[in-house]
């Protein structure tokens, strides 16, 4: 399965982005309201400057306390996050996420943000693919 197929199955919603100067507390509010685990940091909504995840916020809270919530997202974000392309395979993306120990990957095309995939999206797609393969094999065995 390819990334563009995963994006298609997710629907045509916009990718949630925040500007670098936004307060971490405001970004955390967006994460909570949208029930998402990460946001892309972008000045213009197209260039991926960074990514801020729930993990980043929790890690900083544990290390430095609530003072980090009054900082801006560009002070806490992961800069130059690993990105993928629509043509990448789900297996490749899953391997990169596992190796890098992250759960969100921006999808870019010609340097512009076109989507985001999560480890949950990729695992779901892979499970669906395995179920289709199993059904096809069962059909072949049963003579259908």
C-alpha cells in the first residue's frame, strides 16, 4: 500500500498547522480539542518547519515544569522532521517511524505539505491489506 492510498482513506480534511510563534499552551489546546497527537509547525501552511507532538510537551513538562507552556512552539518543536512522499510504501514509512521512534510523519510534494500520516494510519492500512490477502487466499483454497 502507498501513502497516497492511506491519505485517500483518511478523507480530505486539512492538515492542522500552527505558526512558530504560537504559545505551547495554545498548541496543546488545539491538540486536545482536535483529539490529535501532533501538529505541523509552518509559517505559511505549506513549508514544514517542524512538528510538535504531545510527547514533546509532556517531556518538557516533566523536565522543566509548567513554565514551558508559556514558550513558543518553535522553541519546543522537532525541527526538520522526517517527511515522506505520496509514492512511499506503507512498509517504508512504518520502518522509518519505528527506527526513529516517532508517530507522526508529514507528507510533502515538491517541498509543500500535502498531508500527515500517523503510525495508527499505517498500521490500520497494513491490517486491511493483510485481511484482503487472507480473503483472497481463502477464496483460492475454497475454489471461488
